[in-house]
C-alpha cells in the first residue's frame, strides 16, 4: 500500500513537470528556437518513459487523464511549429461560401474584387507563399472537418474545434487500439506509447495535423477486419483515406490478406476482397463527386506530383541519391528520381503483398508498417507528422524503431532556425543513422533469437 502511494506520488510529480513543459511548448516556444525546442522535447520523452515505467495497471485512469490534460493545455494556443492551420481554416471558409477549394489557389481568390475580408487576409498572410500558390490537396472528409471548424468565423474558435476533433481521434485510437492489442494477445499497455507520446501530442493536438484522425479510422478498420466485420472495416478504411490518402497504399495488402485467409482458390474469398475494395474506393473517392470536374483532376494531380518532383525535406535515401547526382550531373536530379522512387515504393508494396506471409492479421499489420516505413525512407519529403501512421502500426508488432524515430524526427525542425530553411546534414545523420541501425538490429535479431532457441 505504501509502495503504491509512493508510486502515485511520483506519477503525479512527473505529470506536473510534464504539464509545465507542454505549457512552454504551447505558449513560450517558437519554431525558430531550435535548441529550446529540442531540450523540451527530449525532456518530455525521458519523463514519459519514466512515467510509463512506474505506472501500473491501476494507473490507467491517471494515464488517461494525463494524456487528456496535456492535449487540453494546447486548446487555445496558436501553433508555433506549423502554419498549415491557416490553410485548413481557409479551405473551410471556401466551403462555407460554396467555393470549390480544389479549383482556386488562394492567390487567385485574393485578386477577386470583394472577396478579401479581414479574416481571409489574415489567413492568406499566415499560410505563406508556398501554400498560397497551390491548390488544396486535402481529401473530402478532411475538408468537412475544416468546414466545421471554420464555422466559428474566428481563428481561435476554429483551433478549439479542430483540437477537440483531434482529441476525439486520439481517444478512438486508445479505445480500439487496446481492444485490438488484446485480440492479438499483446499487452494493451503498448498503446500508451501512442496516447502519451510527446510526438503525437505535439504534432496532432499542438500543430493540428489530422493524421491522428486518419490513424483512428485506420485502427478501427483493422479492429473490425480482425472481427470479420468486413463491410464496416472497408467503410472505416475509406474514411481514413478520405482524411489522408496514405492508407490507400495498404489496400493491396488487405485484399491479399482476405484472399489468403480463406484460400486463394476459393471464389468467395475473391468476391469478398472485391467487395471490400469497391466499398473502400467508393467511400474514399466518392467524397470527390460533389467537386468533380476535369479541372479538379488536373489540379489535384499537379499538386500530388509536386511531392515527388519539387519538394524536398528531411529525406534520407533521396538525399544520398541527390548528392550522387550533383557529383555526376552537376545539378539536382529530383525530376528524374521523382519518377523512379514511386515505382520503387509500388514494387516494395507488391513484394510485401505477394511474397511476405500475409494471411494472419499480425502479419498484415507488420507488412503495413513496413510499407509505410519504406514509403518514408524513399520519399523526397518527410515532415514529422508523416510518422504517425507507421508509429501507430508498430505498436501492434514487436518492432519499436518508430518510437525512437518519433523522438529523433524533431531534429528536422533545425531548418526553421535558418533564414533560408537550410537543413543540417549532420543532424540528418543523427536522425537517420540510429533509426536505420535499430531497424536492421530488430530485423536480424529475430532470426538470431529463433536460431538460438532451437
């Protein structure tokens, strides 16, 4: 009893210390203050690890309350580490006015007489020239969330609404993540490394990235897939894709899982997979129907093309290839590499689908984690919040490299400390060498462990 009281006291002290640090992140830290940011984030990861070490099963309510408290600290904070929220609210305002956000760039609309208002001017100036000069690339369900938030007609009010949505998404991940972990005969406590992860709290609740909502629909889809409620699972996967397109890459893996689980020669397994695919695509792509036009397809395609052919940030393998290109060609070969890397990603997903074992739900989730990881490793642009998907999937496997990466990815914020947004090659090595080393160690550790046990 005395030990339990001492443990609770330590947990409360840690919670109080972390709450102070989150307050400083929310209200006293700019993204140009790199070393201050890194110091606070590093402290939060260490304290989170300590908190989870001393917490026990009876502390579940404490951990739940702690996670909610940390998110609510940000409730009225203006995001200092990301300006994307300006574009979120902008798109929501366009929908309120009946304007298709996929057909006009903010620059176009600001030139129309009578369109600019005090609020739109503030949003336009805040989003930056890069966002202002491009068409929206956020899928329809995400646009609906923006529309609901923009209904406040006030930036602070919109931030509150979006943060409540993201809190709801994180709670869904917690609830259904625990259920899925139990179904897989894994410790439900693993999910705390999502719910209490400083990376998740900062990038979702803090910076308002909707990967947290996408993750909620994805985990729910996997939970109901495991329970053989295929229609509901397909609907939820489609909703996940309609928030962020990334989960669409998992569809081949899930379809082959359905076919393999009941026999590849069984007609019903193929019919089930076909029904699942059609439902997912209907839900995920059907939201575009109200906006559909030839111009939309052109604009959306051009926007997506930019990610592989123009933008580059916090990359790994691509940067190595780029350096070889400079040595041999004398210029940036992103246009050429941008054509090749998507093909390599598709090839990797097909290999994971048809070569790796995929009939068991555990195998499926592990392959999905590898697919998302390979996508990031081969991408030209890896913003921190992109790590949400492989991180949440990794918690349903025996791999933990994503937890380490979720801490090290904050090194990429160094670029915002520079007037020209120049990245540090040294910090990129500090980020990726430990992550790749841990990936290799975890891959090769398992065969060695099996061999030694035999």
